[in-house]
C-alpha cells in the first residue's frame, strides 16, 4: 500500500514542476511582449542647452530646422504638442524632482471645458431666448479701456444681445483711452470668425444697415453688474420706441453671478472660442512662443510696472521724489481718473500696489527658480528702465520680451498699436509653463481665466499684502533672504497656483455697487461642474459655487459636447485653443486616466503607455494537486524581469558612452572657438589687458554672502555695477567683450554664450 502512495506523491511533484515551468514560460512571454506606444510630439522647437554642453547630432539637426523656420514665411497657427520629457531643460542648482515641481501644473481634478448649450437653449418654452434672425433691433457697442477690458466687455455684450433679442453690430474699439490706439475690431480680432462662430447664438453684422443710419438711437449707459431682470424689463422695453440701442460703455455691465447657465456658457464660448485674435497677431504670437520655448519651459511675468499703472494706483515705493511728482502730475491731468490724492504707503500695505522689479526678484528666488530660468516680460515700457530693473536682471539675466525675441521689421506692423502689442503678450502668457502677474489687473485676470479654461495651467498669484511685510523686514534687516524666507513664501502660495476653486463672492459687509465691485470677475474664474463624482461623495468633492447648472467646465464626453467640438473643428482652430504648455503631461498607465487627461486639454495629445496583461483565473482552493503557491509565481516573474533588465542594459550603457564622447568633443571645439575669438580681439587692443583682468576679478568678487547672490555671473556689465568707483575705466574692456560676444553668438550652435562665462574666459585667455 505504501508503493502506490509514493508513486502518487512523485507524480504530484512532477506535475507541480511542469505547471511551474509553464507559468515561467507564460511570464517570459508576457515580459517580452510588452508593447510601449509612445507618440512622438511633433515639435520643431529645440532646447538650447548650456553653451558648454553642445548638441548631439540629433539635437543639432532639430536646431538647424528651427533656424531655417525662423527665416521662412510665417505660417497660419496650428496645433502645438507639448514638449517631450527629453526636451525639459535641466535648470542650474536644482535636481530633477524640484525642477518638475517648479513647473508642474496644479491638479485639475478632472475638470474640462463645458460650454455647449443645453437642450432648452433654443426651446419654445424658454422665456428669454429667441432664434437669431428674429431680432427686435440693433445693438451698437462702444467698448472702453485697454485690450482685456474691451475683450471682457465684448463677450458680455454678446450675452446681452442674446438676452434682449438684438442683432449685434461688430463692436467699436476704444480709440480715446490712455493708449490712444487707432486699431479697429478687425485689426485686433478675427472678425469673420467672430461672426460665423456665434451665428447660432446671436446675429452679428459688420455695420449698421443704411436705412438705420438716420434713425433716432437710444443711447444708454447700461447699469453696472446688472442681471436678467434689468435687461429683460428696462432695456427690452426700449424696443417699443427705438430700433437701435447704443451702449455707451461695455465694461462690467453684466453680473458675475446669478445668471442662467446657458448665458454663462455663452460668455465662455464668446471669450475663449469665438473671440480669437486676427490671423497676423496669432501668427506673430505663435512665433514668439516658439522662440521662447527654445530656451525651455518659461515663466511669463506680467510686470505691471508701467507709467500709467503707477500713476493710476499712486504707488511710488522705491521711486525718487521727482518720479513720484511726475506720476502725480499724470494722475491730475487725466480727467477720467477720479481719485487724485493717494497715500502710496497705505496702498502698498493693503496689497493694492504692483510688486516692484526688485520685489519680484526676491519672490522668484524664494519660490526656488534658479538664475537661468527663462522669463518673458509681458508688459509695455518699464518705468525707469534699467534703473529699476537692475536687481531683477542681476538675478535673472535671461529676461526676454517682444522686442528681444523679434526683429524691428517683424514688430513694425504692431509697434504703434498698444492693443495689438498687448495681444502678443497675451498669447505668450497663456502659452507659458508658469504665469505670474505682479498686479491683479484686467490682463492678469483675463490670462488666469483663459489658462483655467485650457486645463488649469500653473498661475502663481502673489499675495502682495503679506509679501510686502516680509520684504520690508528684509529691507530693515530683521529677516534675511534664504531658507527661512523661502519657506514662508512657499507656504503662503501653496493654494495660489491656479487649481480649481470657487469664484469669490462679495466681501462681507459691503453694500450697493461696492458689493458687486468686490466680487471676483467672471472671466477670472468661471463656474464649474464636478466631473465623475460618486453620489456618496458629491457634496464633499463639489467645489463651492461650482454647481452643475451654472458650470463652464465638466467631465465626461456627452453627445452635445462631441458635436460642438466637431463644429469648431470644421470652422478652424485658434493657436491659443490648441497650444499646450511646454511641459510633460504625466499620464497614468490606466486607459481611464489617459482618456481623462486627453479631455482635460483640448487639442492636446498625450503619450499613452499600454502593456499586455495576463489575467489568471483562480483554480480551486485547499491542498488540491493543482494548487500553485504564490511564491512560485513571484519567483518566475522576478527572474524573467531581472533577465530582461540584464539583457537590455548593455546597449544602453554603450549608447550613453557614445553620446558622452560626442559631447566632450563638441565642448572642446566650442571652447577653442571662444578662446580664439577672444585672443584675436584682445591682440588688436593689448592696452585693455589690465582692464580685462580687473573686470574678471571684480565680477568674480561680487558675491554677497548675506543674500547669497552675485558671484561670477556677468552682472558687472549692468550700469548699477559698471558705474561703481572700483569699476572705473573698465567700460572699454567691456565694449571689446561685447563685440566678441556678437561674433561668438553668430557662429554658436549651442545658443548665446553667457556674460558670466565670457568674462571669465577673457581673464583666462589673458
């Protein structure tokens, strides 16, 4: 009886081994059959590396294409995919994890644009909607203010025209504001697209018909922040006596809240889809974005430190007495600015003043952005010029602007038109990896709202009231720049980075118009509805004020939203609706997450990684002969994965070594070119050799231990440094280096050489 039992146990053991081997074979097949589908993002914008780290053959080819593209005719705007992981530039002084954290957008919590009209939008039982074409009369609109104030007003007037059942005449832009811009609507916006894209919402005509030119018009100043009752009753009643109503102003004439959902959605459609910029502005804006992205992910800094802003706000902190007097005179001479006497320090302590360039430099340093961060200055002429920009330039030399990125010839069509120049700044700001406004004005609110609509891109809103307290402590010596200040600044701005949130209501205790004035503007934070909420946690996850009925954003892919996108695609797309920020969009391995990510940014294609999957059905329990212990399966999977890694590691090491050798060779060639150029320049003027040595020494000794700033960074060239007594007589040496730099940059394939490296190289050559 014992023999059969032994044979039976032996048979069971053999069968277990066979099953284990079979599982190992299946595991091996599974590992070797993993399919990785990574879509290559078509970008012709290369990343310009450090001058000492020259490009490999692959990046050199991409750079050549980019240089050629700059000389080609500007093409119409088209979809721009995000820059891939290999194209994110490593910034100085930080490792990969903090670098990604600096640029990573806030979580969008699965919110996406939702602007499609509801089924009741044109229904017979809707009390205030009529189909376009059956209007009661014509609405003329005279916009007022700068570009973004006019932009918001135009979108509001589209909604008003729908409410009062009017045919909208293409609005007239303000030509009498502070900027004295003579641009017409078609110069700034795409008029044809504006009319056609809103054809299902409002009838729009270019001009008032001839038979209406001589009729009596009802000229009205629409009441600020008015709701449905005002327009349906008081304004609609004007049709009984008039065929043309003229709105004398357009800014803030429609309430931010408590409007029907379809009206709010119409405002979003008008602002973010219908009101695109003119083809020539969009083309130039795209060119600026491409050139900015060539430096890597960049910050768009809305540095509101222009003469008009400082004069209007009365903010004179850090200015001289003569400058403060000049600004006061401008304020006194501008009749439509009501407040004349302003206490500058009181304004600043309440957070009503824009940050100064010096304060911006401290703010960026505290946030952790390194000195080689590319920064686009979205602003007009900075008041005081270099005299006030010295500190920001010394910390962040890579400051760019329209004037630096484009030639005089390229900017000539826009140069004399403030609204068109502002539109270029708007495009570059919306497309940036990070947007930082120094003041909460119309431009800042408009860009922040547009970036939210496009997927909650990172927008850092400085807490000016608390920041100036910290900066004043630094100025008085009670607090030093460094870890302590950085920790406090970062903590203050954890929840001020553009993530989904409720639009702020009126300040408690305010009454009348002040109550509406204290509300957050609609176009800064549109209402949203929560995507894919479980019924059990709906109340908990829904953001305050983000009701499904009044939402301009949601999740899912409904039939109406799909048809709406098809309609938009057939009409053509704007650069701003398709351009994605120059960052990696991190996607989940699950197909569900990939789908959600692709919906969150319209027009954006994300890289999807799909792996083959083995599903094993459970086979019996207990101690049956087919029971397979878990450790056997884990052993097989571990062994096969290890073999796969070992087998594939050799080629990777070999490729890395080859690339390293290429870069060493190219680095050596670049250094030789720099030395040769400098040697030739110095040989022609040997009398400057002592000055060059002093220049290199003084630049290297500018390090300030207290603030941890300065050092060999080329800041000696700035007027604030070169005019110091110890640098007297060094201007001639600096002029020689300037000429040498132009020659080096003209032949460099790795981008412009930094002044820091140039000065030290000159000292080495001497």
